[in-house]
C-alpha cells in the first residue's frame, strides 16, 4: 500500500494537476489555432504572395514510378501554427501571473519576553562599559 500512497501524493501535487489542465487546454486550443491559421492568417499572406497557397507548395523528386513530393508548404503552415500557439500561451501565462495575488512575505514573529529582557540587559551592559 505504500506505493499507492506515494503515487496518490505525487498525483495530487499542484504541479501535476496544473500540467494535466495545461495538456487538456492545449488539446482544446489546437483546433482553434488551426482554424485561425488556415482560414484567417494564411489567405491574406497567400494573396500578398500572388495567390500562393502554402499547403500546395512542394518540391517534386522524380522517380521511375511516381514522383516523391516534399511538401514544405504544409511544414510552413505547421510552423506558423506553432508560433501563434506559442505567442498565445505566452500571453495567457503572462496574464495569469499578473492576476495572481502577490505573495505576502511572512512577518517574523515578535520576540519573546525573554529575548526582549536579554536585549535590554545587553544594552545596559554595553552602555556601562563605555
């Protein structure tokens, strides 16, 4: 049962729960970014580049049977999606960190009466030696 208890303690740590929430949110966020890149970002870029559709960009390597296509346009789309996702997550984390309450530094407890008396005695002895 000790291993089960250790695993439960590990799984209930805040960082593991935060990681799980982050993975789930990332998975939910992926279709939004794909739609943003495919339908909003890439059409104007393609228009500015004389109607080039990035997903159709490829290099053809001729072979005796069928040509082999290296589809670097799909890679460019994936790269743009990654950059947009990275910026969005950065802004989200920055906003969440700003909204969190600042951690208040713990004030040290007041000195005990014994410490106060010892400091007074020390000060009196120091003043008599001068």
